[in-house]
C-alpha cells in the first residue's frame, strides 16, 4: 500500500486557538511580538539570546536552546556553519490568501481542494491550463499551482498560487517581495473571478500576515540528510523523525516545479538537528541539516512539527542530565518519543 502523503485539512483559526491553549496549559511563558536580535555565545556555548520588544532589549538564559526560527537566526548569530545558499536558485516565496464566496460544491473545486492522493500534485489543472494559455497573450503575475485547500466550511478556500524570487534573510528583499505578492493576490483573485464561474462571487477575505518562505539557511549538522538517503528511506540508528511529503522543488520561473513522490516514509536522524561543536543548541524545522533534495520535502509543516517534538524532548533530557546535546541518550530519547506516540 502506498503511504499517505500526510496532508490534513484544518480550520486555521481554530488551529491557532488549540495551539495557544496547548502551549499555555503546558506552562510555557510566551514572549509574543518579540524579535531575536542576537545572542551571547562563549566558546560555542550560547549563554543568552537577546530579544527586542516594547519592553526594550531583554536577555533570556537557558541550559539548552532550540532554534525553530525557520531561517536559523539563532544558529547564524552564534556563527554555526551553514549549508551553501545560492540566492538566485532559492525556492520562491508565496503569500497564501483566503477566498470566500467560492462555489465549493462544484466538481472542479471538490476535486482540487482535498490533497490526499499519492502520486498526484493536486493542483487544479483546469484553472492552471487556462491561466497558462492566457499568459501567452496578456500580462499577468507569475503563478504556481494553483492549489486550493479546504477550510472545512462551505464557500471558502485557501489559495496557494503567488510566487516571486527573494532572499528572505535580506530585509529589503523580503519587504519588496511581500509588497509585490500582496499586489499579485488581488490581481490573481480578479482573474479567477472574471474567468471561472466557480469564483464569480469570490472576494479576498484574508491575506497571510507574512509571505511564506520555502528555503533559506540550514545548518551544517553532525549529519546532513541527503536526497539519496531520503528517497531510499534509510533508517538511521538515531532516527527521531519522519517525512512523507513529496520532494517538492518550486521554481520562480513560469510556475515550474519538480515533484518526486516517496515510495515509503523517510527518516531524519537526531544528528541532523545538532551541530558538531555547539553543546547546548538544537534546531528544528527548516533549520535542519539537509541537502536541497531532502530539504524540499522536510520543509513542510508536518515534518517541522515532528522535528520540533524530537528537539523538545531532547532538550528536556539534556537540560535535566546536564549533558551536551551531542551526548544525548538517544535510545532513551527514541523510547520517550514512541511513548508520546511518535511513529519511528
């Protein structure tokens, strides 16, 4: 049996509330509306992270730190070596938006908005083919997909189709890209409304607060997950996380995309979440140590959640034992993750 690709429909507003409740119920102290500006690092040991907010500059001390910034901001501030990053070939940014007033009962939308089919890209082919044909004779924004996702309520879909090239680790480039993508959201929404009867009453109900980032910095870890290892589902002695999303490399040019569907779930070793010489730093999510091919699958939400659980459990273990992250008791970590319900 082919594996499920791990896509799960959800209501984003209820998801936010559930996530908030889980964090607060766990006793986490939140510093929202804050920005990491640096760290104090001595002999590769991170002593403090520095954040800025309306209270001013604040320092946070901890035995163990986890960089889940997506862009490896903490690791970069601590001068952890990074994988090569060629700005010209980075996967494009996209700004998601929500359309309301869509005929979600139509066969075309029904077929498009449920993304659970192994071996199928799930973009809406009728819309894609029409827009590509229109692009030959009129000026319009570059687009990908499009992918329409259910919001679990009638008349509304999320839309993933905008795209532009930018280095999201460059503030000026990121700002430029976000402004362009916001313009493109409304241009593309108008095109959908004028061209397809399913969208004739649609309106833009919400635009993502930030442009979505597919690719920036990744650390050079103790082990770098390669595409070859990933597609062959190599099981490591220290496997602590899974991946099942297709290898999915987007291009900024004319919506091109390379997709490879996995034949079986792949693995992430604990060693890809730590750097060789940084005894109190773990990473999770897009910061992990992986080459571009493996990363193109592991960058998605499900994988990031899985790695986050593994990094959190490892951080708790090392903080309690006083061990550097390189000396974590991996068998104990794996047993603990399995007890939490992880599929390893």
